[in-house]
């Protein structure tokens, strides 16, 4: 299973349980996606300032097929 992905989103997460975040794709400009806020945790490199935060986005579990 891959590790967390870096994403940038609002420091104060919306109350509805979803946040719109920018995800770096590794090549190109990245993309914006709406993700469940419970999949986000502050990344250690976030400085605690500003209206946006740097998060670790945990990928959803993908069940393997037999």
C-alpha cells in the first residue's frame, strides 16, 4: 500500500466532512480533488501559518482481487 500523499487545503476543514485540496501529481501542474477530511492529517512540514495547510492525504484502501 502506498504511503501518504502531500496535499494543500484549507487550514480550517469544512464542517460537512469534505475538503477541496490541491494534490501534486509529480509531473505537470497537479490537480484539485474533493476528499474526505478524515483522510487528511497535518504534515510535519506545515508551518502552522496562513489560511492553507500542508496535509498528508492517506490513500483509500483498495481491496485485492483473487
